[in-house]
């Protein structure tokens, strides 16, 4: 991509905005598009609407130098990157409505020759569907120049970054680019090469879609092993953290750390896309998802047993995010656990400690027994201390947490095994 190129990024969320900012910081003119007017306003001020280390610096710098701006609607450009949500509908069926909406919205901006990239994590075939939705709006275009119609170049390039390290891993991680045509893949590679220092691997679109799903399903299966092991160990009276530490001294064993479940929009969601694509064969992947999805209820059962004899218990719940040191609550098992506690134990006072947010999410705020509370106040008042997220800020209170009564540590925080 040359300096005169314009890239439109549709969706300024946890992936879209960092991608827009990193491109703009590499002298590419970027227009970010989002349906949320608050997000558009924040970006145009040089602010960021969520927590991600270093992102604010990139956004502020790009806005100041005039390479990044945000709008509510797309405009003509040389390339389009679609980074919108892909949630569930029904029984773990992929919801592609956001992709369809983005495709139909950007279609009027095309004239032919543009590159359109789907970055959203998607089930197999979603990139082809996006292309078809565009062509339904623009039958004067094609994917291969057939009938003399100008060609549109469509590819899939799934993000592969870790929240909390997005701005680093966007640059250093290898990327997989799958094109509906080889030419589309090459064009997408050229765009990502403006900032990506890792290897850019080319394939077809469906393989690229599956690669992202498989990466996260692999992690999910391994986490499920650790989570199931923690449940069995508890039943047998074995310290699972010590067990994992010892087993991992074997040269060919690397058991992951158990936790309260699995969260985030990737590992907690993507394996279901594989199950949906071939439900008759995806036995292990489905089982791993079920094991991890059941873990929050197991934690709630531990709380139930602990407070059974307390008349009006005070429960300090440390952490609501789905992982440490971020404000992302998507699919968070911690949030699910605290919600279940609030609903089931109406007589309890629940002190939610989450240093990365300023107000409770609606699903907790609607319960009158949940309060967003500083950690020192929560610890001093608690009858039960529930460690759900190992935020680094909690380390300053490690001794106070360790001296609390009725501790339920789902992260191995007090053993030093969290991670």
C-alpha cells in the first residue's frame, strides 16, 4: 500500500481500532467506521473507549498527524477491513448479521479493484458469504472479472493477538491470509506488510478461517483438561496447583493452569463455530467447550457450600474481566459467576472488585445486592473472598488477601501459580 492509499476499517472495537491505529501510524490514511457515536467522537478526540496498553498513544498520535479519523459511515477507499462482532444466535449458531450489514453498507462505496478483508473471526465460508452479500448489492462487480465486470478482491485475515498485548502482537505475530483468489491474498499480504514484521502466510479463505478456529479450539481443549483436573483434585483433596507444577516437570508435559472457566470472544466462542460446521464429528471439541462452560457453576457451588451457615454473608469477588489487566468483560466467567451469585443469594452483599471499570455492567447493576468496591474496603468487610481474576493490581494486597477467611482461589493467585 502506498502513502496515498486510503483504508476504511469497519468496526472500531477491540481489534478494529488497534488495526486502524497501527496502519495509520505507518503513514496509511485510515478512516474508521463505527455505529456507536460515542466511539466515533472518542477516536476523533484522540481518545480510546476501552483499556489496551499503548493503544491510546497510537490513536492520539495518528489523529494528531491526520492519518486517522472516524465516521459513522464508510466512504470510497482502496481497501476495506471488516472487524465487526460475530456472536452466537440460538444454540451456538454463528450470527453473521454484523458481517452482512457491513458488507451491504460498504457496497455502494465500491467501483471495482478494491481489496475487502474480513478480519472478524468467522465460521468456514463466511468470507465467501460476505463477498456474495456485496455482489448482491453490486451485480455490476465480480470476483474474477467475468463478463467484463470489474473485479473485487476479497480475503480473510484473522487476528491472532492477545488482549493486553495487542499493539505488540499486531506487529510481531505471524499472520495468515486467505484469499478467495490468489490475487486477493497477495494484495492483502501487501497491506499487512506495512506494519507486520512476522511471516505472512498465504492460503485460501476457508483454510484461513479454520486456522483461527483451530488455534483457539486447541487452547480450549487444553484448558478443559486443566479445569476438569481441578474439579477431580478438589474431590480427592489434592492441591491442583501443586499437582500441575509437579506434573509439568515431565519433559513432555505442559498442563495449563485451571481457572473459573474460559472467557473472551475467541476461545470461549470459536470452537462452537467448528462444532456448528460439523456437529457429527466434533466430539472432543464440543466436550471441551461443555467442560469449560460448566466451570462457573462449579465455582458457584463452592460459594454455596461456604456461605450456607451465614445469615447475611458479604462476598468479595475479585475481578470481573475475562483475564488479567484488561477491562474486557466479553464471555467472562468471572462476570457469569458474580451474576449467578447475585441472583441466587439475594440475602448476600456482593462486593465486586474490578479496577479497570468505573461502573457495574447492567446485568450486575440491576441487582440491588452488588456494589463496585475498592479492594481494601471489600477485603475488610468480606466473609468470603472469591479470587476470579489475577489482576496485577491485586498483588499489592497479596498479604491481605492471604489473611482473609474463607478464600476461594480459582486462579492459583495465592500459590504463585496464576497465569
